[in-house]
C-alpha cells in the first residue's frame, strides 16, 4: 500500500494569502494542513508517499516537507507541469505506484479521525476502489454519488444543479492498479481536465467493484478563508492542551486550561480563553485572546483583542481599539491603530482582499 497526496493548485479561493504561500502549508491549530495529511497516512501504517506538486508552489512544498524523515516516511515528489486534473495526477504517478494499491488524499483536506478504518476496510475486501463520502446539506457544491441497493456506487455527478443524493465526495480515495486503465481511457472534460469522477465512472461502467466509505465525523475542504477558520475551530476543540516548560505567564494574566502555549511564548497582563494555541516566541501583552484562535510563531499582540482568528508568523496586532475577529492574517502583516487625528482607517491591501468593519 502506498499513499498519494495531491498538493498542486494555485489556491485562488484563498487569495491574497496564496499569492505568496502554498495553500496546503497554511496552518490549522499551528500545524500546516499538508502535515496533517501526511500524519493521517503515516498513522495508517503507510510510509511510501508520493506528493504531486506543480507550478510556483512546488519548491516551497518540497523545501518545507523535505524527504519525509521527520514523520518516519519516504516522500517522492511527482511534478505535474500543468493543472490538468486529478485523474491526470494519478496518470503521471503510475511509475511511483507500480502495481500496488494506494490511498489518494487531497492535500488541503482536514478530516476527523484519520483514515486507518478506511484502509482496513479496503484491505479486507476484494474491491477495486473505495470512495469516501460524507452527507452534506449543500451537495450542489460537490461531486455527488448515488448508491445501488447492494451498496456499490452507481453514479457520480460533478456539482449537479439538482443533486440525486446528498453524498458528497470528500477527496479521499482508495484504488488498485485498475485505475490506471481508467485514467488512460477517459477524455478531458469540457474544462480541459481529466476528471477523477470520470475515471471512477469508467470503473463502474466496466464492472469493477467501487464501494463507498461513509464518513461520520467532520470534514473540511480548506479552500476558502471561512473554511480555514472552521477547520481551525474543529481541530482546536480536539487538541489536547499543553504548555512548554519555557513559557512565561505573569501573575496578572489568566490563561485557561484549554490553551496550548508553545515554546518561548510570553503572556503579560493578558487573558487567553481557549480553545486556543499560542505559538513559539509569541508575545501577548495587555491583550485579550478569545476562543478558537491560533497564533503562529514570532507574533506580537499588544493592547488588542483577538477572537476566532488565524494569525500567521511574524505578524503584529498593536493598539487596536476594536475587536479583530473571524480573520485570517498572513505572514509578516502589521495591524495597528496609529492614534492620529482625525480618526480613520489607513491601509495597504493586496489584490482580491476583503475587509469587514
């Protein structure tokens, strides 16, 4: 059994953050989403993992992830020159996969509970493919599956206007080597891509056994800022709080039991309500940090209130007299009230930015 992580794509729905960072490396609860995917695969005892990369994010992902030794896995990089679809990513990975079965995981998904039950289910049956499905309230936004009476998948429809079911494709798949016949047989879709749904449909129509795995826990596709914040909240709720031995919390501060303080964090005359995580060498001074907030490393929060935010490394929030909430703040950003009169807002914004006041 091998693993295949698809980690290309421009992440346009997360602009402007993804102008300068791969979307899979944006952290949830202070850990990049891609790291969580690698850990899920490793926890299922799969240690040979291919990572499909492409475009301007490839070098950043390769440099950050490395050879996989930090997780005890072996990483092989597979370059996809153009974003030609998920089935194309499978097609170019054939040399890496060989004749083995594999689990394919989209690198920007966060799922509750890991994938060990999925892999055990697949290995204990004689199926050719298994697709993770999740019941969702808005199936028009996803690929949707219908099931036969015997439990097999009957049909896949991509973002249907009138959904035939509410079973959405999560973005986690199990395949045996027959998938390579499928990806070689299909034609590009109207948008010019080889669609994985078309490849799976080819398997179904050619009498291969394709079964679902219905996921009961939560699942988030972290494609948009609101999804990142929701994933962050869900992961923080499950995070076991900890406190590094070298953190400093002064006598005037209140840090509740649901807060994780990472190495070198300092809390001075402040209140932090969890679940929350404060990153390495981050300073919280004369401030309030509310629930469902993740503050990454080397951040400064002074004289401000922050609630349900993700704040990335080396950023500063200083002297704010309004609450910063439900926000995703990029690297090396500065937010401050300058105190000049007349009062007003002064800012430099990247393209495609959105501000709510």
